[in-house]
C-alpha cells in the first residue's frame, strides 16, 4: 500500500519535489496532498499536477503518513502550533529549511516524533537536485530508506550529520548561484569575442554540464581532468594561470566560508 505524502507549502522547492515524485513514477498524483496559502497557487498546482489541494494545513497533517514542511524558516513555529494536534508520533515529518534544527522540531512537537531534516537545492526543478538528509533517533531504517527514495526521485542525496549542514548549504544549497554566475561570465566573455549571446549561453552551460559529468562518471580527480585539457604551451594553461593570478580558487573558498558562516548565524 502506498503512503500518503503531504506537502505544507509548495513554492519552487515544494513543486519541484511534487513534480519529481510524479514524473519518476514513485508516487501517483492521488497519493499527494498539498496545502498552500493562496487560492491562486492552489489552482496552479491542481492544474499542473492533478494533486489534491487545500488551504487548510491541518487537513494535510491529518491525512498524510509523511508530512513535508516546505515553508520558509520563519513560518515553522507558527505552523507547528497550528497543526500540532495532528502530528502524532506515527507520522514521519520531513523539514526543508535552513536554520531549523532537529532539536527545534523536537521541542515544538515532541521528543518522540520521527523527524528528518533535509536540504535539497534548486536543480530539483530539472530532476538533478543534490540533497542532504539527517534523521533523528526515532526514525526507523525503513522510514529513512523511504525518505531517500523520495529525494532520489528528483536527484541525488547523501546522509549527513546535522553539524555538516552549514557546509552543505555552502557547497550545494547556494552553489547553483555561483555556477550561474560562472556561466554568465563565460558567456559575457564569449560575446566580447564575437559569439552571439544566445549561442554563448548554450555553449557555456553545456560545457559546465559536460565537465560535471566527466567528474561524476570517470571517477578521476578534478585536477587530473584539468591537466588533460592543458596542453604544453597551449591556450588552456594561459587561461588557468590567469585565473590563479586573479584568485579564482581562493574566491570560491572565501565565498563558501562566508556562506557557511551566515548559515551558522541564522536564527529562527
């Protein structure tokens, strides 16, 4: 018997997850129920996914075996107050929010609740998310496996200790923005060199996609793959030297440090 999965909140991330679950065939639309704040987003979700929708989050909490809280961090405490009576200890509660810890959730609901803290990133939108997952002590192996299957329906996932979520946010949560900036900069340079912009974006993005695939599929060290592109006295090594001179790697490391630091200092 399939489990009923409920989404409370369904913005970009929530709808990406709903799409992934349905498109991958892991769940049918009738197994999903979603609550949103507005009638407009509710109608949009119904039209897009044919899932059951409601403006009342307590209905989602009541009817679901697995409740995915896909709301903004500042809304958590208030939302849990509203639906708390429905959050029985047999339900699995999955959170998606920077700064909301497992101990926050246990404090607001119960120390016996089954809670999994997760963090996907926006490539969930195209079925290529990288997600981190951390269960509390009450979650069984079967429940954790089921959670993995949910997140694998729209990308890859890893189990991480909660203390490593700040690093994960810097590495995966925020990094799509760095990569988009890199693609944009490459395309700007291509335009400067005479290549039409639309073609430049496509070529830059495909080069990044292809390079990522090489790292994932060859198993070679990124440095070795870089060396393979750098012919003696060739064009690539000149570009690499210039990037090093301008602190390319250092910029990335410093940016991620800043990002993780901000994550650590975010309070509810």
